[in-house]
């Protein structure tokens, strides 16, 4: 029976199949992690590829003091932080499969994309019971949108601790800082998220959730007829609902 240690030894010697066996079980949750931090499925795709390249190159130096999963999350978090800090990381807008009105003042995050529902079961299995948010809640567009306006290190701290369930000391090691700093980042990040939730206009909260869900699904599928059937296209709330309404 091949053990993780055997696979690590083989991967360090350049065995790509062993590397795939090691990283494969973590790919979906790493992709979800990148999505939460970046708010874009396209950016998450690119980030995950860069994470795998970095992991392949860095595997000989992996000492095993943390689990492989935590090591991969550390790489992914730092890669996403680099992207969050990069001035050129965002496209001007998301390309939609139809002509849509411009977002109104509530549309603070023009690159935001919904995460495909079909990918949620694997993500839910990977999250584990320690997370405060279950897999669906932690990728709701309203939550992911709110994360995008936080400073990068606050995003990382909130996701690592409040979503993934790492304790502040573990998150501090992953972020190359101290637990005191992480606790400060968490305090400020949580307060900013709460302020944003409290400022959400009542009109946004009143948008029919079922229609919003159908709109998000149609948007993901590029189904113009289904999008039109939601009767949202004549109102800027169409784009607002993709960024603010709950997903199933």
C-alpha cells in the first residue's frame, strides 16, 4: 500500500503521477479558496495553476511540519494576496452572454462572478465540520463581494479563520506574522463585514430570492432566454442581485 510518505518521496524525485495523487484530493477546495479571496472564477482558475506550479517547485523544501493540505493552503493564500495587491489584476468588467444595463452604485465589485452550483458538492465535502460557514454560505455572492473591499490581509485572516476553521496561531504561521496581528486583522475585517451588512439597502434584501437564484443559474449557463424570463433585464437590480442575493 502506497503511503503519503511514499508519494512525497516519489514526487520529490520528479514523479508527476505521485504529485498528482498528492494534490488531486485538494484541488477543488483550493479552487474554492482562491475564489473566495479573488471573487472571480476565472482568476481562481489562473491562481490554482500557479499554486500547483509553486507547489511542484517547492516540494523538495517541504519539511512536513504542517500537513500537506495546510502547506497548499499557505501557498494558495500567498498567491491570492499577491494578486489582490497587484494593480492590474482586475478586468474592467465581466463579459456577460447578453446586453445588460450598467450596475448602479451598489455594484462595487464589477469582476464578481457566481461560483457554479455544480461544483458545490465536492467543495462541501472538503470544508469539514470546523468551518463556521458551510460551503454554500461561504461562497454566497454577498459574502464574497464584501470580502473584495477589505484590505488583502484582512481577507486572508477572515477566510482562514472564519471560513476554514484555522485557529489564529495557525493562520499567523501561514501568513508569516504573529497571532496578535491576526487577531487584529480579524477584528477589523469582521467589523467591516458587519458594517457592510448593516448598510445594505432594504430594497436589496427584499429582492425575491427564488428569482435571484434562477437569474444566477441562467447567468452561469449563458442561457439568454432564461435570463430574460426572470424579467430583471429592464432594471439595474439584475446585476445587483448577482452580487447581493443568496444562492441555494
